[in-house]
C-alpha cells in the first residue's frame, strides 16, 4: 500500500520514474557518438575509456589531461559520469572536452555500457 501511495505522490508532483539503463544500447551510442575521440583500449583525442569506471579522474596513463581534470580528485562512478556527459565544463570547470550527450537516456545507457566493462 505504501508503494502505491508513494508512486501516486510522485506522479502528483510530476516526478518521472528513473530511466532504465541498457548497456547494449549504450554500446551502440558509444560506437556512433564517442568513438570519434575515444577508444576503449588506447588513448586518442580523448583518453581510453574501457577502464574509466572506478578510475580516479585525470589519471589514465599516457594521456595529456587538462590541469582541471588532473586536479578534480574524484573517482568515476555512474553519477559522476552522467554529470560529465551532461556538461563537462560545468562539472569540472576548466575541462576541455567540448562534447555533451544531450539525451538523458543515451547518457544512462553509455554509463551502463562503461560500467559493464569493469572487470
């Protein structure tokens, strides 16, 4: 009964349910939107992202990060990656990544894909 009441209350205030995450769809988005600058295994224009989940920001070996990202100090998790993909410069002022992934669903799916690669 409480679940129904909570769902009704959230609906009444306009809260949308969280979007499901789909790593398979995230792989497709990654391969079509991110691969121009990123690889999973090697640094390119952007750092390799196959091991980004759980890695401290600005520390992938051999990549020339901006001072802002080197000093960010956080560890990449789902919440931080989603904020980053929403607006890198707002999340880490001074970051140089110009790309934003505008769709919340695409962001969540890409994050799910990157998380699925964690060993």
